[in-house]
């Protein structure tokens, strides 16, 4: 009966502590079921390499000592043909183990070696099954050797071996090669077989060393510890070997005695009990099961009788069948510290709390860089009877975490998925009213906006289109400047690096007239008067005259003669303009002579106006730089002159290049 009062008390304390972590999830490390298939070389050469069948005895010793939890074992023997084939069977009771050992004893050594055939037979006898791993162990004392008596060539055997390796590699079945005794031929095929499938290659010089190799193969699949306790050649008589027990919380202890000769009278003293041994030809096994293990017992004694020169090896194989648990919150707050615990549960589901026990273990996060990017995974230390650590996620998202808990009995891998949640920024600004007379304002935004996760906030502003105010950012300060009265909405973006708060910032700019309307009225009146005085211009006189004479019509006709023009220009013939046909009361001479643009431009006829007047008269008004005369009188610019029938107008260009005569003539009816 186990004496674990201290453990029970600590479990009670932990149950109270765990109840506070209502959101923690337990991720368990459960090992898959394991199917082991041995491909055993039974060719004739094994007779010389293992005359005492010690190698076969070590396979049987493995069957006797391996922990029975969720493991099945089978084998296929081969020489130049397939011998016995036993698919993996459970060895959960002594009868099953005895039956499997009897089948191993029935294997005989004879014939040549066809490794490809043997491996294929072993692989075919181990079909895939969901939730179970498969391992193939090939034990051979030589490479394929086929003289051809059975019609199969070595090339065919090697090709079959390669196909098996490819199948195992694709299905995740590691092959472990064990070169046994005085290996005949090249070891390359066996080593290549292991390398192609992710297994391992071992060499065993002495058959009795095979047990250590077998347990070494299963180091990552079983929680055990194999301890060599004694090894030597003894004289005749009774031998006593004391065994110190150091590992707590074990589920099984097996004491394995390997002898070069028959095992004599042997007994194991464990506490007050004597443990019987199951004896074979050259080994014996004493089992101490879960129900008999007492952690208060720290020593046991083996006594055996040996003959002169007898070689004896003694191993203690310890197993622990506890449930490892990683307890961690699934949903974390970003940047907040989150606790995680690593502990074991016993068969009753109770948490094991023991400082000394957990101090034996090493906890290591094994999450790759890509998965762990953004999360700080702290180490674990013993605290209140279990392993406890802290982690912190620096960004939101889903993280796939992996860790391994290990000690001298093995390792326990964990996989967990957690989610870190980001809290968006929050906050607001007070109501903002500005006026141009009051000037702008500045707001230190960190005083108004917060981030629950403690992230440093950054800001950006998107101006509106109303043009009522101007917004500018300098570091974390918002500057607002009023431009004109009215309301304007800006969008202020507040970011914590992951989420962004879009905050509508509404600003009211009070118009000046609302407060100072009377001053504005006076100012506008003064401004209006000043502008009137400065910018008012009287209507051009020609417009005034034309407006006054509006309604009059031209009469008669006007003949035009170009009396002087530059040499080399085409002669302009006499022209006649029927004035009575002009509907408007005003006309430019430039419009009458528009067909002669050089003439009109030289005399600036576009600045000479004729306006219809009463009594068949017309008024001439001009601002042209040309010289205008009526008879011998010069017509000054900007002065209206009245013309009647018979008047002749002379126009001379400023440079004298053109001269024009206009005769105002009445029509003869």
C-alpha cells in the first residue's frame, strides 16, 4: 500500500487553486498505441553466431519485461524462405506472453538469407490501424545471400527490400536495423534501410547486449528507465546484490537477470515480501506491479546462486504510467501575463503535487520560430508542488504551441492551441467649439484615448472637405485651427498596431457675425463705400451716346476711297456702304471694312464709331491714334462730332501708310 498522505494534502490544495482558473484548459500528452514487429534472421549462420540462442532469449526477455500498456508484439522469422509469422498481439497477461515466447522458441536456424522476403513478410503482418504507431525491427547476422537453389536472386531480394523501405517511409513506419554477432557481408543494406525510413542502425557484438539495444530503440515510445545494476563473472556460491530505488510514482518495476548458464535459485526481497522470478534457460524476470509498489521502500535485494565462472548481468527496468497534463488558458488577453501549469495525474485522475518529484523533470518549449512569433514563452519552475510558468502574447492570433516534459524515464510531448485576443483602442474627445477670434486649440490625445492591452497608440487624421477648420498632428498632439464658420467632421484614426478606431471628430466654428454682427455691418458698409469709390468707373461715353440715341436709324450711304496705301499691296477699289440698311443705331468703321483687315488695323478703325442721330445726321466718336479731319477741321478723340450729308471724313494712319476718304451722301430717289 502506498504511503502518499502528503500527496493527497497537496492535491486538495491544488484543487482549490485550479478552481480559480475557470478558463484554463487541460491538454493531455497521451502516447499512441504501439505495434512492434520483429523480422528475425533464422538462417543457418545464426547457429554459429548465437549457439546458445541468447539473442532469441533477449527478444523473449523484452517480451517479459516491456510494460504491457497499449503495446502489441509480433515477429516473422526468415532464412531463404519465410518461417513463422505472428501478427502483433497483446501481451497483457502471462498466458499471452507465454504463448508468444513459445512461438519464438519454435524458430529454428537453417538455410540461406533473403532479407527482402523477411522484411516484406513482417510488414505485411502489421496492417495499419488508426491511433497506433508501427515499428519494424530487423535482426540479422548477414546481408542477403542466395546461391540460387530456390530460384530467387539477390537482386530480386534487394528490389523487394527497397520497395518495403519506400512503403515504410510513406506510411511513417521506422525500421531499426540490428547487425548481430559476426555480421557477414556489407552492413550497407541494413543501414540504408534504417536511414530511408527514419529509424536507426545498431551493431551488437554479443547476444546478451541485445536487450539494451531493444530498449534504446523504444526510448521515445515508452516511459521507462533501464538501469544496468551489475555485470561480472562470479564464483561458485550465493551472491547478494542490493538495489537502490530512486524513482517515485512507478507503475511497474522489472528486475532482469541475464546469465551465461542456467539461473540458479534466485529470490528478490522487496520490503517484507519475497518476489518470485519467472525463469527461462538463461534469464529470469521478477515483476513488481502497481498494486505492490510502495514509495517508502527505497531498497530491494536480489540473491542468486552461481556456479564457478558464471557471467551475470542485472538490470532494473522501471515504468511510469502517469497522465501528463499541460494546463493553460485557451483565450489570452494580449500583453497580459498568463499562467500555465504542467503536472501529472495518477490512475484515479488526481493531480500529483510533489516538489521533489517535479524537480526531476525538465520542461522545454519546442514551438518553431514561425508559430512562436509574437509570443514570449517563459520557463517553468516548481511552485506549490507542480511546474508552473508564464507566457505573454505580444500580438493577437492563434498560436500552435508544442512542449516536451522529460526525465530519466522518458519524454512527454504536448501540443496546444491558444488564442490571443486584442482589445481595440477606446476613448473620446470633448465637444469642440472654436472661433477665429479665440484661435486654435491643442489636444494631447493620449489623455483622451486608452488601450486596455497597454499598446502604444498611434494617430492619423483624415481632413474633411468642408474647409471650416484645419487639423494637424505633431507626435500625439492634435492641433485644430478654425478657418471659417460652420461645422466640419474629421476622421481621427487611433491604432494600437492591430486594430484601428475610426473616431468621427465634429468641430463647430462659430461665425464672427453671430457675436459681432453690428461691427460686421459697419465694416461691410465702410468697405462697400470704399470699394465703390475706388473701383466705380463711369460708363464709356460712346455707350452713353449710343444709349441716348437708341432708336435712331442711319440714312444715305457712305463711299470710301483709299487714297494712299503701301507699295506692293493690292489696290483697294472704291467702296460704297448703304447706311440705311444698318439695323443698329451704332456701327464701327472696322466692322464696315472687315474685309480689309490690314487697312482696318493700320487706321485702327475698330476705335472709330458712327452713331445714328436725328435729322439724317450721324455722330462720329473715336479713340483711334489715327488723324481724323472733316474738311480742314481735326476731329479730336473722345469728342462727339455731328456729320451731315456732304461731309467728307479724312483718316490718316499714324505712320502715314494709309489714307482713307469717307463721303457721307444722301440717296437720290
